[in-house]
C-alpha cells in the first residue's frame, strides 16, 4: 500500500507495522492460552471473596490505564518522530491488558470464584481494541507533513 512516501520511509513503516502486528497476535494468543490453562487445572477452594474483588479492581485499572498510556506515548512519538516509541506505546497497552488476564488467572487459582472469566473477556476485548493502526506509525514518522 502506497502512502505517498519515498521507498525507504514506506519500507520502514511496513516493517514496524508487521512487527507490532506479530506482537499483538502473540499477546492475544497468550491470553487465550492462559484461559485454556484455567479450564484444565482445578482451583483451590477458598472463601477469600475480598481478594477476588481487589484483583477485579486492579484488572479494571490496568485495562483503563492501557488506553491512557498508549495515547500519551503515541503523542510523544509523534512529537519526536519516533517509530520506536510507537512500538513501545503498543507494547505497554498490550502488556497492561494482558495483566488483566493474569489477575483473572490469580483470582481463579486463589479464590476459585467462577466469574474469573470476566477478566479474560475484558483482557481480550482490550487487546482487540488496541489492534495496531498503520496511521499511528505514519503520524509518528511525520509522514503526513510531506
């Protein structure tokens, strides 16, 4: 796809986009794998419902913070014309959403609450919403100014 850029910049954007997409798919596959593990291993029965709600609060916080951190870092990337910062913005967002799934896994194994899957749904939804956009790379490279 031609963005009206010279060949070098176009190749640089394409390579960065491909690498971010591979990371995105790997993180999404990791969340699915964590969920499958919870379906295969039985939790320890516990009465610690308060821990479940604390982990839910942490999961919601990391989910919401992933969007804020990504936007802040993308703005910095555009200001500094840095494709590396775009990669960092996406990796931070993916990792924070994956943390939500990890909190769900901990909640399942520690408390045994059957509603742990909400963490995984939230995590997967967040990762899908963070699908890499080529426009972020173009904006960061300052290519829209040509």
